[in-house]
């Protein structure tokens, strides 16, 4: 506690303890009341400066947590799993909300985990900064937990079950595709741990639902965060032409500060910025004999921040970030330079993201491509992963990207056609559940979405791959691909999925398979991100 704002954190600690005490999340008991053979777990303080998406300070947060690492499975915890929402679902709901001018609201559950009951008996050491009123002389005291405290192994599972029961009691049913999406006629609720997005055809429906959560038998404690224009660190800016842009400028600023590329440092954006994230064909390899890193910033931290950025608002850097992420265990100077190059590219576009301009004439589309053995090079020719092909695909709804992936294939393809077919199969594993989810959404909202039966158009630039996907025949060269890559054939036969050829120059997914020259990069970025 040596920071300049230590007094703000002390006030936050007092508020945290006051909230826990008033809501009776524990009871103070003598240590002698704890049964023989049991042990008390420690308490931990966690501190954070919470910021708005624009980077301004929102508040100082002190969180009291239990030391879950001291728990024993089978004694004081059992289940630990809780699902996390797929960002595809978030973007799809956001897009449908904007297209059809639905009402929305974001809510945040206050001290969410302790709102759920705790089934097991758990004792916790009294945290630093917390005193006991009128203690008996010579007696030691503990907290016996009554509620589901943060840090417990089962904490997220208990909260998930508690929230799920509350939503189901109000008539909502979980989606078969995404367990964090709950639907009923006229209302959709999307949960992300202690944050919720509510979307409805009626503002009154949302207000009544929030009132029900607050005054129902569970007595959920929550705050109204207003419209969903700022969610999970993303900013939504509305343009005059009806389009809107999703950006993460604060995250980019933090990345540039971490890499020491911000304007206040030795690097000058005017002279050190780059127009592309990497040079054309720049493929990274292990570089086992390469020079060690020189910079003192944390490589994994940079990779993590860039990964979150590309997965939410900057798909054009996906392949470049993924290349860097592969070498997080033992990064060399060459990998460090690749990260710096991405940062220099972000210097020129820190306020940009994805521009969504919905085109209702377009339905669900998938652009898929593969780079056959694109990572092979002499420097790493003995490594099996160097000959693995890279898959890249983009899912679009109403002409807007809602999901994108750039990753290496898990097996070695023996031809360009096979690499393309594997990529097609991987993409359609996302498409088929998405079609099911859109059917569910159609049942929840009385809106007309101009896609008969939610069929999907897939754009592929390899004729041999299209032939394998659409024609019921095998040859000695394709039989080894096996049935797991033919799982989508029935959808192709029923015309729910249509596979069409697209010229390589218009293949958006090409930007997700390899580093491109500047001209091609700018063209595909315009198609993918809108700028």
C-alpha cells in the first residue's frame, strides 16, 4: 500500500467491509467453535482502479476474497464450472438490437457472488483492517461464511446457479447454443458473470423485469448502467448515416503505454508509426538461436491485451497477434519486434474499430479461407507445426462481422484443397449452432429477419474444395479426410448452407490467414472493418 492513492483504497476497504457486514455475509465465531480437523482459510484483499472505456477513473475498488487455494475438494467444495458468454452472441444481439431499433439496458449486480447462498461450512481468518466489537480477552475469532464469497472455488458456480434460477423463475429459458443467453417472448437476457444485457421490444418490459429482480424473493442487488453503448470496455459511437462503430481506444492506449510507444515517450508517432501490422509474408518461427529480448515489458501481458483487442474490435490484426502468441513461452528479440510492429500500426488508428453499417438485403454469410503450409520455412523446417496450414474465417450478418477466427489447423493437410476443406469444416462448426441460435431469437422477438429459414451463404475461393463440399463422391485422394469433415453435408443438401465461389481478391478471410501487402491489406480491411 505505497501508492499515492492509498487513502482512496482504505476508504474502499471500509465500504467493502460495511457492505458485507450489513448484508450478513458471515458471522463472527470463536475459533474454538470450529470442528476438530477443519482449518480456516485465509482472507485476501484485491485492489483495482476501475476505469471507464475512455480511460477516466471511475472508482477505487477493494474486494475481499477468500483464499480458495486452501480449500479441499470433497470437503468444502465440489462443482466449480460456470459458463462464459461467447462474444459472437454479444455482437449478434447488439447488431439485432440496432437493426430493429429494440430497447436495451445494461445492469451490474453489486457484490454478485455473495448474493448466492453457501452450502458448505467454511471458516475464514478475519481480514486485515477488520476489528471485532467487544472481544473476550484471550479468545481468537473467525468468520463463519454464510454467503458465497469471492475467491471460493465454487464461487462462480454458485452465483451462476443462483442467477439461472432467478431468470428461469421469471419465465426465461437458456439457449441450447449459449447457456448465458436467456430468452422468452419479447425479452432476451445475456449474462456475463455479474453484468447483464437486457434487450426487448418494449422499454416497459425491461423496467418491469429489473423491478422484479430487485423486489422478487431473491432480492437481487443491482445498479442500472443505462444503455449498452459501453459494455465490457467497448465504446459504441453512432454516426449520422445510421451506422455505428465499436472501438476500444483506452485499451489501445494502455497497450501503447506498455510498449512505450505513446507520445510521451521516446517514440514519436509521426516517425515510428506503420500503415500495416507487419511486412508482407512475415511469418514468425521459434528462432531458437535468435537474440534474446531487450525490452523489459511483459511479453505475455502484451499478447493478452492484443488478443482481447483483436477478438472484440480489431479483426484485421488477428493473424499477426496469433503469430506472436504462439511464442509466449520463450519469446526472442524477433517476436518482440513483431509486437512492437503491431503497436506502431495501432499508433495510426487508436480511435478506430469496426464500423457496422447493416444491409438488410444480406443474411448470414461466412467467408472462409486457408493458407496451405504457409508457415514452412527453412529456419524451422524440422518442426511439424511449420507445415500446418492456417484457417481464417469471418461470419457476417446483414453485411456486418460478428465472429472471426485465425488459427493453425490441428493436423497436416496434404494439398491446398484439403487445407481449404478443413477450414470450411471448422467454420461451419460455428455456423450451424449460430443458425440454431437465430431460430431461437426469431421465436423471442416478433421481428422479420429477411433470411428464409436462416440459410447461410459460404464464400470459398477454391474450386476443388467446393466440389468436395457439394458433390457426393470420394476419390483415393479425398477419402482419408474422414467423416468428421463431412458433418455439414446434410445442410448443403437441404440448401440451408450454400457454398459459392468468390474471387480471391474479394475473399475477406484472406486477411486472417497471412500477412498481406499494403494494397491488399487496405482493400480487405475496408471490407472487414469498414474503414
